[in-house]
C-alpha cells in the first residue's frame, strides 16, 4: 500500500503547467485520461483511501491545477435569485477540505494523502467501471464484516487485478 510519494504523474499531465480556472473534471488532461479508460477516484470520504490500496498498475495521478469555486447566491424575499458571485475558495477553506480527508484516513490508520494530486483509477477484474468495483466491494463487506476496510479492499483489488 502506498501513495506513490516518489512517483511521477501520468505523462499526459506533464504537457501542462500552471493553475487553471477549470474544475478538476474539466481539465484537458483529465478528459484525455478519461478517454483512455481512467476514471477519477471517488471523492466520497468513505472511499478516500482507495488510491492507497488500488493496484499500482491501475492507478495514476496528475497535478491538481484546478480551481475550487465558492458560489454565493443572493435571493429576494420570494426566493428568486437576484445575484450570483463566484470566487476561488480561499486557502483556509481548501485546507479544510484536505483536513476532512486526512481525518478520515487517520481513523483508518493510514497516512495523509500527498497534496496537490488528482487520482485516477482503472477498473479491475471483470468490472467495466470503478463504480462497479465499488458495488462489488460493498457486497463483499456485507458478507464479510470487517473493521479493516482498507486491508479487505487491498486484498480483493489485488485478486481482481491478477485475474484480469
């Protein structure tokens, strides 16, 4: 299990640098990798550990050049929108998002994620999508209760990857 601390990003990501005003899912490198069969790792805190346990040959990352936006919507007394303002999330709010993920990882006994990465996964085994793999893991945890979900997931993902 590893966050590939010393690993390099996917080669497609190395063609672009600098901050982008696009959200992560709209970055050109993200779209290019999705066309090649990669899927963004789930953002749900329940699965925040997945890139750590996913088989190394079926995971990659790109530098996070995206912008996270705060949207402020003003309403009148009737609930009608009277104005909308968008601004990049300030650094303290971004750290708050990372803190939630780090707390979830710490509760599982795992180290924090390296900062500034967007993780992408390829489905393993007979499953056509990452969502299908997650559904399989959910079914497995329903029949094999465990308090160590990362280890169970790592073992099952390795077996699925070896069979594909």
